[in-house]
C-alpha cells in the first residue's frame, strides 16, 4: 500500500509505546516525589486484569456478532446492496460529474457506499479499493488525487452507517440495559458528518449542488433529521427513553424482516445464507483478541499510573476556562483517536464504558463518537496508497472537517437524548 499505510501503522505503534512510556514516567514521579513504591505493582496488576477482561470481552462478543453477521449475509445475497445502490444513483451522478454514468467506477462506488451503510465492512473494503483503481484509470494526473477520488474518500471517511452492529455488540456485552439506545443518535450524528463532508468537498471542487435532485435529497433528509430531533427534544427523559427504544427496536427488526422478505423474493435460502455469514462470527471474535489485549493493556497502564487523569484534568481545566461543560471530557479520547486508528478508538470506547458504565453519559457519548465517523486518516492512507497517489490535495482537510462536524453534532445529540 506504500508509505501511507506504513505511516498509519507506525502511528499506532508510537501511540502504544507512549501509553507504556507515559505510565512508566508517571510511576517514577509518584515513587520519587510521593514515596509510592506500590504504584508499579498497581499498574502491572491493572494490565493483567485488563488483559483478562479483553479476552473475556472478545469471546463474549461471539453470539451477538454471529447473529448480525448472519443477518447481513442474508441481505447481501438477497441483493440489498444493489437496491441501495439504485436508490442513491441519481444523487451520485450529480456529485461525481467527472465520472461517466456508464463507467465501472460509478457502479463500484455505489456498491461500496451501500455496503458501508449496511455495515458490511468485509464486502465494502474490497469494492472500495476496486472503485479507487477504476477512478485512477480516468485520473489525468496519476500521482495526484482527482476530485472524484477525494469526494469518494470523504464519503467513506464520514462513516454513514445504518446499523452500528459492532458498537451495539460491545454495549450489550458490557451490560447496557438497551444496547440499541445509541442507534438513532449515531444515525443522526453520522448524517451531519456526511453532509458536512459533501458540502465542504463540493465547495473545493465547485460541484453544482443547486439542482433538483441534490436539493430534494438534502431538504428531505434534513427535514427528517431535524424533525426527529425536535420531537425527541420535546419529550421528558422517561418518554424519550421509551420512544428511542421503540423506534430503535422496530427499525432494526424491520430491517431483519426486510432482508428475509427480500431473500424470499429472490429465492435465496435464508437459513443457509445466515449460517454462511454466522461462521465469520467466531473467527472475527478470535481475531479481535490480540488487538483488544494490546490496546486495552496499554490504556490500563496509562490509566492506573495516573497519567490519564493528569491529562483529563488539564483538559477539564481548559474547558472550564472557556465555559464549556466538562461532561464530555472523559469521552474525548475516543473522538481524538477515531480519525487516526480504529483499534485505538475502540479501546478508548471500551475503557470509557468500563470506567463509567455502558449506560452513563460518558459511555453513551463514547459509543456515539465511535459510530459517528470512520478512521479518516487510515482510509486516506490505504485507498490512496493502493493506487500510488502522493498528492492528496484537500482530502485530509475535508475528511477532518467532516469528523469535526460529526463529533460536534454527537455532543449536542447526546445532550438531547441522554442528558447527564
């Protein structure tokens, strides 16, 4: 994948080393200045405990993960991706004017975005790389990102997903009373992230967005989102909890039934398709073990040494100085890490839920942060690296501004749905 992917990998390695280095420095400081000689043992015990927790967490994910991967496979085989692609095709033609309507890249991009919206990561990434190579074929400057490639990456990085399967799975395992209560907040937050990314990229690329198709989509989606937010903000906390649980549950159940109905129409054997997809559940959970152990052990050392509290206290002080509520501070590590590395952000989210509770404001906001965007810099590295593009132009800026819009929306939405 070239130098971009290597840099993304190096970053995670540096962060992981800094967790332990920072913990060691904090331990030395406490021992030398406070005489706390037991801090080293405390840190190592925290690492051992968290390593065991990471293993138990990964194994505990198997059942729920298996179910959803099975359901997703039914939708995939029944042609749900193609249906989503056909639905958004008119909009895509306006957003990518430089790509011929009958070019293979248009079909690949539609399939990739549809797969991402359905949470089919295993299907989305190969299709996305294929789309990037096809876009490269019509790119006049082979070492420089084209407008179409940049916008395509921004759409990927904005993380628009209809079903945040992995986040709901972690919340269920960590004891959330209703693991799907973050379903609507994530959907709203990722919507703002995607819209911001499209508008910013359109500004740079001078895309004509004053057309009936774009305006119709934009006005319709905004009306639905803002109308929903207005409705929820008018409810009491108890009413909101009931309404959110009902809508989240019925939408998810409706998606399951839609996939099954679509399978029946397309003469797909749903049970066989489910089993095929479900087989990936156990292997996926086992694959997660070394990553979870590594990142959670590093976070445990950093937290047990007191280094994490030192940084969080500094951020809280800065927030207080500017009059910003400090409730969001414990969730910020997830937001900060998300554009950089998915494994690191997942570890921060899990740590927040373990420390404060899955149903706490911090736990829920961390979950929303995790689902709002994708790993922007990593996606840019992998996709551009796959076609040897060195000059990324405004891709990084647009991607990060999309992230910022999504995270800002996530905070506002969290206060509406889960006031602390």
